[in-house]
C-alpha cells in the first residue's frame, strides 16, 4: 500500500466533511491537495499542502485554514500529532502502531510488496530498443533498451497491462543501404568485381554473405537488381534481427511483439490511417513556411503539400504526409504504426528513444492525440548519450564504419547485472559515463556492489542466525505474526522501517513520471541505511542483529533484516538484476 495515497484519500474525506460542516462550495477542487513525505524527517511522517491550495477559493488565510484542518486530522485514529508549519503546511506524525502494521504487512506480502492493481485494465504499449536492423546491437544502444525494459517492469508491478514491442525499420533508405552492402560482400566472397563495400563496411556482414552463398550459390550474381533486391533485403534483415534478438536476450530483454514497417506499409495501414485523418478533417493542401532560426526539417519542401493540422494539437508546425514523389513521409508511416498500436487496444503509447530524436516528440504526441480523437496519449522519453570509458580512454563508435563495441563484448567484461544497474544511476535525460573499470570495483562508490553487498549481508545474517538458533522459523510469513510493540526503539531502526514503507510510493512515482531511475536511487539509499545500522551494531551490542544469548531479541531484529532483503530483492528483480546471496 502506498501510505501517502492512503492518507491523501483519508484527507479528502476529512475535507469533504469540513466542507459540509462549514458550507464550503460543493464543487471545491481538491485535485491539487497532496500528501507527501516531509523534506526533513524531524518534521514528522507526512506533510500536506491542503490549506495552501484551498485558502484562496475559500477566502481564508492559509494558516487559519491549516489550523482548522489540523484539528480535524487529530481526530484520525492513526495520526498521533499534527502541526501547522510555515505559511500553512501541515506536518503529521503517525502512531507507532501504524508503522508496525505496515512492517508486518511487508513481511506477509513478501515479494508481492509494492504490487498494486489500481491501474488494472489500462493497456500500455512500450516500444523500445528498435535499432535499425543494419548491424549488431552495440553498447551505445544499451541505455535506451534497459531504461525502457525496467520502466515496463515497473508499470506491470503497479498494475498496467504492458505490451513490449520492437519496431523493425525494414523499409526505407537504411534497409536499402544494408541490402546493397550485403550484395557487395556477396560478390566479394564470390571473387567477382564490385564498386565499393557500401554504406555498412563492418566485417559482421561477411558471415551473412557466406550464409547466403551456402544457401543460394551464385544465383544472384548475374541478375538484375530488380530480381535480387527483395530476397536479399529480407535475408539481411532476418539475419540482423536474429543477432539483435540474441544480444537483447543477453541483456535480459525480451519483447512480446516485433512489428515490421515493411509489413505495415504493404498491409495498407498507412493508407488506412491517412483515410481516418481525412475523415476527421485533419488533412489539407498547403505550403509550409520555412521555420525561422533553425535547421530545416527533412520533410520541408517549398511547394504545395499534403499536410496534417499538427499545430491544432500542440505541435509547432503542421507536418507533411507525402513526399514530392507521392510516397509517404517517415512521419506518415510512424503515425500509422502508432494508430495500429492504438487499434490493438493500447491507450498509452510509450516510445523510449535516444536524445537525437528530440524533434520527434511534438509531432508524434500531436499526431496520436489527433488520430485517436484524444483517446490515447503518446509518451516519448529521451535518453541522453552514454560515454563509454575503458582504460581511461573514451570509446568512439560508428556502425557505418564498422567500429563499435558489441553488447556481447561489453557483457563479457562487466556482466548483465552491472550493465543494467549502472544505466539507471542517472535520470534518463542526464548524460552518463560508463567506466568499465569502475563498474567492477568492490567499493561503496560502486552502486552495483553497494546494493548487492547489502542483499548478501542480509543472507549472511540469516545464515548465522540459523546456526545460532536452529529452531527459529525464519519465513517471512511467520515473522509477520510477531509482536514488535516493544522492539525497534532506536531512531535509526524507526527511520529504516519508515523508509521501507516508502517503497510502494517510489514505484508509483516511477510509473507516474516514467522514471525508472527512481528505483535504483531508492535501493542505493536503502542499502546505505542498512549498512549504517549494521555498523552501528558494531559499537553497540544492543543494536546487533544477532545477540548470541537472546533468541527473542535476535528473532525480532532479524525480521527487520528480512524486510530489507525483501525490498532489495524485489527492487533488483524489477531492475532485471539477479540479487546475490553472497559476494565472491
């Protein structure tokens, strides 16, 4: 249970009762009333802005309204104290019994802790890692793939019905260049003349060309391009996608659906989407003015065009749907793809992309809003570039030149878990340095090690407790039945229990803001609090988790250890990281 959402709902009921008592307007907007953790733990357990956001509409001074609300809050059975602070904020302190109940609930729910169903029935499509199938997945693609994959895990945890999708860009210029590059490698291996290696010069196409020769011999060497192009395009894309799927699997990433751009076009989906937009009155013939003070978009031409009224839905300019040769623009294809996802049942369409797609955001959000008659929303999350450092040197990569570090090469050095965790140690829109040497350091400055060490320490304590008191039942279900009313008197223990209760809110806020890094940040903070309490026990025997001559105290104190283990393990699983039971 998200305790902040719970008390926000409780507060809304209190405000409605006050409204009835004091004849407040029946249509009083309570949507801006929030209940959050206070900025300073010394101020209490909860804080609300209720008086601050309602005072103006009620023609009252914020402090006077805060006093009225505070007095009503004090009648709540779980609120021990409430104080008006500053210009009208209200800080609340909860009864100890409330925290004990939350703690026992955590133990009872075990790995279901943080799971919610308030979003049940809402279908979300997360499209990600959709790199062009023109070569292997390299480490530059990892951040987008991992951020989106963890976001999908979080959305599932809080109750959304999530579809994970990969959009195969197998139509258009880059697929054409890949096909020509493969054909030239094919001719090269056959010992036949060719002009150049083409746009994609990496050696990764050599085994693909050899496989083509093994299958077809020189069948395509002496025929016109009109005969060899389509079979070779399909062959090249198929082999590249097999490699990409394998690389994604090594990162722990698995998609539910792979959608083909080429199949979308051939199935008439673009024509269908265009017809829908015409019926909605969203298409017109016109000439776009060149944008001032910025680089011209690729779809801008100084001529009359078929345009979408994108500015009516929040975009900064209307968008071309057709090129001068009558073919669809990339935007038209992409909008049709999003419309197809909507027609398959999703009402939230999430794209996680690299920062170089910044110009894409306004057009696709406007397009989805328009073509679905505002029944669906497109959410675009951009990930900044990652700077990879190895041996103190920044790695430079280019797929066209065939110079890059592949995913399997990177994972051989650091492993899947470290790769996934580090990619979440910065917010998605902040640049990230990935230093191969630092990622494998066993220090508290390495968050992967620090969090895993906390989880392993929990298992070590369990092992020692079992050796000391073999008859104790250490299952979370049994631990949840213990009476904790005379335990955990230390301030750091109380603080840790309250911090554990924050986990469901972290998941909710991560889902609301589409920010999976919040989970990594929380786990690092939780590990720090746990390590600190463990170190405190080295100086104070009463705070040790295992007290050799006191089975009862050790049993109750282990419950706190197991609660930490549960949340660490749950969080790591959400991140796609395998929790370690011992460090080697």
